[in-house]
């Protein structure tokens, strides 16, 4: 994706995940907004929107046509604003992964993985994806953590999987985390 589209993608992520009010928007309870409303608020063309949605390797955005024919868009996950993604509980694979700056390890060992300002902790199916996620703030060293998802599930913790394949949990207690070698 070229620099202009990356800029547009970041702006869309900010508005759809964290600050719809910054663009004068109000998301519905599930995080959706009509495509033409978003285009007008962000002064985007439909071509720019389609290029961002198609070119985003993480599939951050979902577009759906509702029964009355309106096209709606939302961020697939990562919200800090209160939305109900309507995701049903899902049975996770045995192990999931989380990438984080190595400087976070001391607090993770004590507190586990917490959602912070977001609605969920984000987990990946594979090490490569976790590594990319861990680099999002460009730390010098990324630690890859293995999460005993099967053990968590057996202990009563609930998992969800977003439309773009990111696994979500409310928290991950330290007992279910180990350092991936």
C-alpha cells in the first residue's frame, strides 16, 4: 500500500476504533457506520476506501450490505470505544501467540496480558503474525509469548475470533503464558 493509502488507513482506524467523535461520527452499537457517511466525514473517495480495504494485509475493516441495501463499514477489532461486535464464543486452538515489546515482560509475568484501553487482548494463530503485531510500536526487541488457550478455555475463559481471524480474550492470566523460544 502506498504512503497516501497508509495514511488513509491509519485515519480510518483511528476514527472507527478510537475516536469517531473526532470526525463528527457516531457508530451504531456494533461499531458500524454507513459507507457514504464515512466517506463524507473523512473526505475520501470510494476508490480510496476500496483500495484501503482491499490492500490492508491485516483486513482491519469489514464492509457489509444490510438487508435494506445500505453499505456499512466497521473496524474488525481493536476498539477502545464501546461496541458490541456480536462475536459468538469460539473454541480456540491449543496455543495462540502474542507479540509484545520485551520491556513489557516484567509486568506481564505478574499481571498477565490485559486489554488496557481496548475491549480485548489480541492473540494470533502463528508466531509470524504475533511478531508483526509486536512491532507495531517499533520496539528494539519483541518477545513472542505462547498462550495455553486450550488450558484457558478448559478453565472457563471465553475466546472470540474476529472477522479477520484475530483471536480475542478479555485477559490472559500469567499462569497460561510462557515465552516462545
